[in-house]
C-alpha cells in the first residue's frame, strides 16, 4: 500500500515510533527521491531561513566571534542567491535580483569588511544599516508590514562565545 507523502507525514506525526508497521517502514524506505526534486520553497521559506542566519550573525558579531559571523553572512548571501535563482520574480512583478542589489549588496559588503577587520563598532553600525535595508526592501516589495529589528533573543541554543 503506497501512501501519498502528505498522508504519510500526517500518519508519521500521529503514530509513536514503536507502532510503525513493517509495511509503513518499507514504504518510507522505498519512497522515490525523484518525487521531490522539483520542489522549490516559496520566498517566505527562503526568508525564514535567512532570518535565522541574520539573528545568528548579530549574536556572533556582538560576541566578537568573527569566524562564526563570517560563516553567517555567507549563509545569508547563499540564501539570497537561492531566492534570485529559484524565485526571481516576487508577487506583482518585483524582480528579486534588482531588489537584492539595490538594498542589500552594499550593507552586506560593509558587514564583511567589519568582520574581516574584527571591528565590533563598525559591525554594529553596519548591522543596523543592513536592518534598515531589509525593511526598505520589504517596503518597496509590497510587504512593508514585515519589519525586522536587531535581535534581542537568540533563535537557537547556539553558543556564540569565542572559544
């Protein structure tokens, strides 16, 4: 018996691991991978992931963990590249690449300079500039109700201290 992926997810969530049947386990083990190769997350999913890296970037830079901060700005850039590649046009014809270049290119380059020079004061200044740029981009894209701010609470149990 083959279950659709959606039904299987509902079933898996609702059944404790101990009750899995051999048949269900076999169905899960033999699920064709190619069924999911055409999936492309919506812009909101990309942005949610970027938001996590944005928060981690703040906490890493604030803690002077420059290696982690550099990693997180790289993750943000990768996320933006993915949005441009997989969701190039947002609702109402907004060209994502144009918006990224217009609003985010310079603030992210500035943050990278601050990280490279290990300058916490500049990092904070440039992070604030990035935050303003994100909000300006949201405004022009028609989603001005989405406002980001400097994080005050860590999004994870990650340790940001330098070891």
